[in-house]
C-alpha cells in the first residue's frame, strides 16, 4: 500500500513529506512503549501509529526500519521531532483517529502487523 493511500485511509494531515507519497508501506506497528518496538518490530517498511510526539519516536523508527510515523488523536509532534524526522527522511502525518481506530482502518484495507508472521 502506498503512503498516499495510508494518508487517505487515516484522513491524515501531512506534517512532513518530501516526495514520499509513493513510498510502499508493507505493515503497521502501533505502540507507545518504544521498548516494545525495539523488541518486537520484525517486518521492514512499516508505518508506526503512536501518540508519542517526542524525538524518541524518530530514533526508534530509524533503529527498527520503520519508514513513516502517524500520530493519533491530532497530537502534533514537537519541533525537534519534526526536524529530526526531516534529517532522517521519515515522513510524518497526523490523524484524528485513536490508535485502535487507525490500526483497524489499515487492517481492513489489508495491512498487517509488523510483529506477527503469517497473519
């Protein structure tokens, strides 16, 4: 699924995007416990669905090969977070939906968890 399609499904506002609309998203991770992502995120080319807005999310995304971040509940990332994401080339979006709803909408459209095999 393209990043542009994810934006459409989540009815998201783009915070940071430099030509990433055709980026291929293969799975979804959702957590506010970044240690869980470090341990369980297994699949490449995932989007992270989170309520955390600080720079730790970008650092964790970089380490785990998460290629895009969606912030839920209209939470806007901090300026330092946006700048770090810009430097790392990680696009950022914001949706009004909760983590549960955002993940559910993406699941209904065919994306699966970045932590589970064969599901």
